[in-house]
C-alpha cells in the first residue's frame, strides 16, 4: 500500500488547498449600442451588433 515517505509541509498543503486555481466568473461589459451586459468580444444577443456594426438581424 502506498504511504507518504515524508510529512507534507503546511505551506505545501495550504498552497494545494487555496482557491487560486478555481475559476472566476466571466467578465461582462456593456454593449455600446443598447447598453445591455454581454461577454467581451462577442456579438450582443439583444441587438446583434459587434464593433459598432450589425452582424445578426434581430426581431424588433
């Protein structure tokens, strides 16, 4: 059976248990055209614009 050869130090143990590696919530930015929050570098779901141009036609 595998058994640890040496004691794991507190710093090493705490580094492993820290929340540094956990995922963050995606950053949301306001659409310059309609003002709704959207993911950065993606087409706005509300107005269908990207970089000031209409990319996707949306129903009014």
